[in-house]
């Protein structure tokens, strides 16, 4: 599985190959990133995907020098 930022859709995605397993949607305001909704496909059948997605998204925002605002 891989997590990547998809800025044109304002979300981080977790995928298994081409299959979308979940997304963490955000609104970006300067260096501030507000996470507004996170969802993981329940049929993915893997526990921990949501945690993996959120951890990678938060780490990426912080690595870029941004601050996170969970909503």
C-alpha cells in the first residue's frame, strides 16, 4: 500500500496498486492544513489502514513545514 498527496483533489489517498482504499480530505490555507474528513473502504478488509493513512498524511504535512488542524 502507498499513501500520496493528491493536491488537485485536496486529499491524501491510500492505495493498493490502482485500487483506492481510503482518503483523508483537507483544506489548505497557506502552511495550515485542515483535515476535514477521513474514510477507509470497509470492504478493504485490512485493519490499520486508517491509521497508516493519517500517520503518513500528518508526517508529510509536518515534513513540509506545515501545521495540522484536525476538524
